C-alpha cells in the first residue's frame, strides 16, 4: 500500500505547513520529552491491544515494538533529534516510528488520540515520581528518628509565639517534623491511588471505534483501575493538581524546618552547627558561614506553591473536554517534582550531619520563667483551682521581674507572701527533668512517652518502606 502524506502528518487538511513562529509557540517538546519512556511504554501496551483487536498482525506488532525500542535507545543515548515542528513527544516519536517502519508504524495511532495518550503518559510519569519522592521522604524520616532516638533526654526550650514557653525534649521537637512528613507520605500514597487510573481507550473524548481491550492495557501498564467516563478521562487533571498539593505541603513543612534551623544556626541561638560542605561563605565578610541551602529550600517553596496555583487557575474555566491550555500542565508539575526531590535529598544530608550544641540548648533553660506553668501546676497540686493558681503565678512572675530575680532565686518567705501553701519543695520544680517527667499525657514530652513513640516510628518506617516497594 502506498500511503501518501505531508511531512507533518496531522496537517492533512491544511494547504500550508506550520510557520516557525507557530511551531515555536505551540511546541511543548522541550518539556514533555521527559515523558518519552512512558510514551513508549504506553504505545507498547496499546500495540498489544491493537493486535488483540486484529488491527495489526503479529509481524506488524513485532516490527513496531522493535522500532519503538530502537527509538527509546536513540533518546536515551542522546541521538534522537527532537523537532519542534512535530509539537510534542508523542508526535516526535510517532514521526520517527513511521520513518523506521512506514506501513505498520502508521497503524499505531489507530483507536487512540493524543488526548488519552498524554493523560496516560502523564499518569505514568507522576506514579514514578511519587515512588521516588516517597522513598527519599522515608530516608529523611529515618534520619529524624535517629536524632530523636539519641536525644530523648536533651532538653531545650519549647516556644509559642516564638517566646520561651515550656521545656521539651529535643526528640519531641524533631519528632514533630517526623509527624508532618509522615502525613506527607500518606498523602502521597493517597494521591497515587487518584493517579493510578488507566485512561487509554478514551480516544479524543468519546471512546474509540475498535475493540480495544482496556483492561489488558491497564494490566500491562500496571494501573489499578480504568477510567469510567471518556470525557472526564481526557479532560481531568485533578491527579496532577493533587500531586502538586502534596508537594506543596512537603515544601511548606521543609520550609518551616529550614526556618527553624536557620534560627538555631544564628549566633544568637547557636543551637546547631552545620557541616562546612552545606554552608557557603560571604564574598566580603570572611567570618560568615551562611546556611544558603536551607534558605534556598525555603525560597523555592514559593515557586512550588505558585505551581499549584498555576494548575488550578489553568483548569478553572475549561469546558469539557480537552483544551490546549492543558498542555501547560507539565511544566509546573515537573518543576515541582524535581525541586522537591532535590530539596529532600539535600536536606536529608544536612540533617544527617547537623551537630547539636547541647550546652547552648541547656543555657536556654536558665531563664527559669519557662517553669512558670510548672509553678501554677505546683499550686494546683496543693489544692488551688487552676485559674487562681495561674493568677497567683502571674503575680509571682511580676514580683520576680520587678525584683530583678529569677523564679528560683526567690526566698520561701517571698513565695509565701503570695501563696502560703508553697513549701520548701518549690525549688524542685526548676528542673528540666522534673518538668518533662510530669507531662504524663499520651503524646506529651515526658521522656518515657517520647521513647515509646520513637520506638513506634522505627517500626513504622520499615512498614512504610514496604508499602513504597509494593507500589
Ligand atoms: N501536547 C499535548 C498536551 O500536552 C498533547 C495533546 C494534544 N491534543 C490536541 N488535541 N492537540 O496537552
């Protein structure tokens, strides 16, 4: 059979070829070439369905498959020539396929549209990214647990409103981030389910005319389910938006942690020391050891959140079904996925090597107003209702402040002036160990409780690693 065609095979109905300015403006190849391996995988699954439907015979199937794998090799080795004229990765690959196996290659796009093709490629890409990001997230979690495990009895000032509030275990503080990243991990697994839907067979919007075995395609590609509405399938980008939301949450948590470490690294706090290799010098001030990486991770968060907004805004006014606006979906997703992967990877290394200056942390507790809540509790234990004890403690704090004394420096006589129930054992409360040990609730900072929870984390990580492997 002699198939006549123009150089650009989707332009049969046009008299003129695409202009350079149009090609440059409409092409997405610079970005979506990252989908190449998934596009080829999707095409091979589709090819199997075409054979089963009797559209290609076994020889044609083998020829096409061989050619697709050859193209894959060309792309991987950098030999493949991408051409903006063929718009995107799908057509660049198909163009080359038809060059390699003209007659059979021209059959591959039967029963398929780029609309369902791009959806499946993008889903495969995101599934893969989720696996990678979830993996590095767990590696970071493992580092946090190591720190938590070895710092149960390191006590630091805990803050609210960025003011000394109550003493807490360093483990408890670090474990708070473990909890945030654990929610992020679970969120990623939830998103995975949303993404894990096979949309090939939806065609342009209406489904396809041939007997395409969609379940077979899903099985080959490893999808958990197949879409139920072809119109929704080709115009749905919820999965990409949800993924970017999950990434935004990770970015926000990372950014908070970075902010905290930047503060802890300041000369005012001096709670931590960052390894030289993760800091930079100043071009003018020789003494500087700047936490630039932490600042950059914090800085990149803005871009990631903007990418989520870009996607939402891109979609918000699109009528069913596919609209070309949707081509703009890849850049924000790919950019955010790369940034989060890189941020987590480098942050994990920083955390692994950070040194805690425990002496300076302990110094933070010398300001013993941090025990004011423990003083109020002491009064409650002596039978005074809390609201009253709070007020009495307030008066004691104010008295001490005016007298220029620390709470632990007040005499028993001075204490008794406000509350005669106070006895000599009052001095026991100005002690981090006493303060922490008495926080008895589940999820509190008592040493034993922190230890119990950290042990759970260790088991959790092993289980979660298994879940990632099973994806
Ligand atoms: N490059 C396009 C995209 O990423 C592929 C789908 C093109 N479909 C179309 N009807 N023009 O969205």
